């Protein structure tokens, strides 16, 4: 009996000890996971920190379509260099091609009618005997010739209009640039009310960074402050920046997912910095960077 009580006491004691150990283990914070990459060190004693996105110099240009329709041809690929005026893609033009043929046929008919009436008018004017033809008949034929000539010019304008619409179906590059992104394929339907542009162009010979400065730090910004950028994956690689402009309009901050519909409850001052692409590392448009701007303590 005494031995049985001893066993029960030992089991109870072990249960209490295990409970205390379990409670302490549950309340102990998990070990901190070391960061994949250490954050960059501040290059200045007093700084204004910001985040930004790398863009093509002069902003990324989203190429749109003047009309919706089926993509007939795509003339460029990603990374391809294009010149101003080079064709990028073409929308199906078969309907306008038919309208152009009809307009050209109508123009030829009106031209022939105009020539016929002009020939009749010339014959009437060549009659020397004023009694052989009345003045009223001559004026009527002159008016008829004027109407025929105006109709001929109208048909010519219709043909020019259709030709212009046909030319608009071939979208051309507005500048010398590099094709950054292509979202179209031959045969797919291209809508005009989409958030995804068919093509994205940009000048990659020189890059820029659009930095978002919190509005609380906006009053500390001037046109001559130094700034350095660090890529997210290279915290020890610094990129000296040259100020392009400060956009004077404070805007709601957009999230860095790339969607214009996602916003946070913050307003920012946007500053554009430029830099030459480095040769020893690869930087890509759309990549995030950390920016440190030297703050002048003489302007609190």
C-alpha cells in the first residue's frame, strides 16, 4: 500500500514538472531568423529614407491602340530596339480595305461624270451664235459642272479619310526606345478598355528612379540634395543619383505591386532621379530600390 502511494506521488510530481516545462516552452519566443540580406547602411549622418522603382528614362511609355479589333501582325519582340515611326503592330484591316476600294470606285465614277459635264459645257461655250443656245441653259450646265466637281472632291476626301483610318490601324513607335513588355499575340482580340497595355516602351540607355517621399518629409526637400540608391538584393552596392525634377503635386501613395488601384493611407512627394546603368551588375526596369537622401540640418 505504501509502495503504491509512493508511485502515485512520483507520477504526480513528474506531471507537475512536465506541465511547468510545457508552459515555459510555450511562452518562450521563437529564435529570430537571420535576414537573408542585411539592410544597407545609411551613407549620411542625417538622411531622408525613401523607396522607389527603376523606370526607363523619360518614363515608361504604355502603347495603346486607337481602336479595338483582332491583332493581324506583331512586328516587334521584347528587348528589340525600335526607331521613331517603326511599325509595332497592326489591327485587322479587311473591313476598311473593302471600304477603300468602294470609295476609290465612287471617286472614279464621279471623276468620269465630272469630265462628261465639263465636255458638254465646253461644247456649249464654243458655240458662237448666241441665238443657238439660251443663257439659261448655259448657266444650268455651269452649275451642273460645279456640282459634279464638288462631288468629285467630296469622294476624294472620303477616300483620304479611309486611308487615314487604315494607316491608324498600324501602330508606330512614338520615339527611339526598347520594347520592355509585349502583351499581344497575333489572332487575339485587342480591347481598348483594358488595364494592360499592348506594348511597353522605354529608353534603357539611361535609367531613372521615381522615389516616394513621405509628405512629412516633403518640406525638407530641395533641388540640390545628394542621394544614393541601393538595390534590394545588393545592400552594399551604391548608385549615385542625379536629380531630374521634383514633382510639386503630392499624391496618394500607390502600392508597389504595380496595380494603380491598390492604395495605402499615405500621401507622398514624388522625386525623379536619373543614373547611368552600371556595367558590373544587372538592373531591370520595375526593380525596387532603397534611397537615402542627405538632409540639410540648417533647414529644420
